[in-house]
């Protein structure tokens, strides 16, 4: 029989001495009533096995050491440095949840954040524009505090120009053409500061074009400049015709443009740029070894760039499974230059983790942390469907006991699986109030835990043979 301990301190602001972990409130999040729209998003997304993009502050538990390590990186980015981390964990262990939590925290602090999930169409490098597709996705999902759901690029440019205009107005009594010339002078000062970077001249020219379009209220030109920033021009000829810029973002230059964008964002008043890239497993799944190597080489370039100090005000977080990183045949470790940099040292163990290393390996949430999480979900579910919570302390413990007593739960069960099961249970109990938890769950469950078992694990022992 599993034993659970539960901390009764509802307002912990420090590490709890009873359960030895940080409550969500301790990370600055409030566990108050959840807005109905957010509650609906949380329950629907988590019940469907996906991570919501909003409302994570209401359900965040645990992960205090990992969050602290990443937030230290965020501080470095704000001070002008660069960072690069891999967040590694099994399917459903909370990688995407952690990345989205950091995303929300960073935007609240004044950073711009761009995120993308890799797919067969979106990679770091490819022969059919897959690298450019990743850049387009990042720009499409560019988020700020005032535009948290993506699509923030137009707002960033408008806010930047408006900020310069407000500063000039505050410092001078100019108006008319003299005022515009002073504003233009400051805009060109920011643009010229970028010209020394790779492809910086073209970037600066596009900024100048946007200012001219803004001043003349030329909506077509503004749209064309935004298309150019987002990498949507199919050819240099089209860009030359529309903008007079004989250059476009492509598979080779997209990362250089992210570095320029980071510097521009700082000039526009943001703290820096955070890049979040999830689903690295899609690189692992590429069947062609040369294509995989090209993608790993691009990762190596970005990694070296960040850690050697060549990039400024930019942080990169990439999420993947243990096998897509550590597999010697198809994973990141199959690329020797990366393996030698990322392999765990001689002294770190599962119990003694080095959170300053390039790879942050996520362990499963503890049973106590899972209790706090399902308690939060119980209250949110009750609030969403407007009923008083009926699941009591003993029933929550019974649910977790059944979950953790499954065959193989010690190695295969994941938070995602437990969360989905609990939301399903809460829905059944609400719709069938005459039923008890024990009647629904039975005396115990001997179903095989399947959350962490995937094709990736089943076929891990089979090496790829190539001619």
C-alpha cells in the first residue's frame, strides 16, 4: 500500500518543511479563483493530453530547482548574455508544460518569446525549406506581455516607433517636419547599430522602410515589410521589386536573423528574446542519416554561438525525449561533436543532478506533488461546471493509490496519464453523483501503465543499418 503525505500549508511562500517542495504560491503564482475562460481552456487541454498556453500559473506545482536554473539563464540573457539548454524527459513527463511556464514567466518580465514545435515540415535544416519553415513558425508565434498569444511582430514595431515619438516629444518642442526628422534620426541610430551584424544591413534597411510606411500611412508597404521580416518572400526578386532589398531569409540565414531580431528587440525596449523549440524527436525520426547530421550540425552551430558569447540577449530552450538525445545511432549523441559537449559528467547521478549542465533531465513529479496538482484540478473542474467539490481528501488519495499501483507504474506512468485519468474521473463523478470513487475505480487496477511506453522505447534495441 502506498503512503502519501500531504502538506496542509495552503499559503506556502517558501520551501515547505513538511513535504520538502515548493508550492505554486512559493513561485509567485496565486491559487485564487480561475476565470471561466481560463478554467475551460485548462480542463479541455489537459483532458485532451495537450499543454494549454494560458493559465499555467494556476496549476504549477514542483519543478522548483529546474525553474530556478532556467530563470538564472533568463537573468543572463537580460544582462546581455546568451544561454542554451536542453530540457529532456519522457513523453508526458512535463517538458512542454515547463517550457510554456517559462514562456509565460518571461513575457511577464518583459521578454519577447518565440516558440515552435518541430515536425517533418519544420526542422533546423533541410533541402525543401524546412529550416525557413521553423523560422516562419517562430515569427508567427512571437509573443510579448501585451500580445501573449503570438503574432506580436506588428505590435513590436508600432510600439517601438510610438515610444521613440513619445521620447522626442517629451524632450523637445519640435513639431511637423522637424519632429519627423528627429524621430527618423533616432530610428536610423537603432538601425545603424545592427548593420555590423551578419545580414544586419538588410535588416536595418527593412526597419527604415517600415518607418517610411508608418509615416506615410502606407498599409501596403507595411504589410510587405512584415512579410519580409517573417520570411514569407519566395524569392529575392520579389523582395527587390517590393522593398528594394535584394535579400530574403533562407535555410542558411534564419538563425542569424533571430540574433539580429534579439538585438532589435532590446533596442525596442524588451529585455531580450527567448526561443523555445519542442519536439526534438522529429529530428530523431528522420530516416536519412545525412539529413539528421545536417540538423545536428545546425544545433551545434547554435549551441557554440550561444556558449562562446557570439550571441547577445538571446536564450534557447529545446525539449526532447531521453532517447532522441542519447541514442548513439540516430539521436543527438550520434553526432560526436555534440555528444562530447553534452554527455553527463562522471559525478552527476539521478540523486545528484547538476542543473547548471546543458541538459536538464526531468524526473517524474513526486506523489505529494501529484496530490497537490489533482487537488487544484478538482477545484478548477468544480468551478468550471459550477458545483461544490465533492471529491474528499481520502478519495484523492485512493485515486492516486490506484494509479501508482498499476503494473509498471514505477517506470511508465506519467503526469499526463494521471491528469487525463483524473479529469475523466471528475467528469464521471459530477455526472453520476450516486456513484462513489471506489465503485468507479474498483478495488484496484492491474492495467499496464502505458503513459511512457512508445514505439521509441519498444524499438530502442534495434539499431539502424544503412548502406
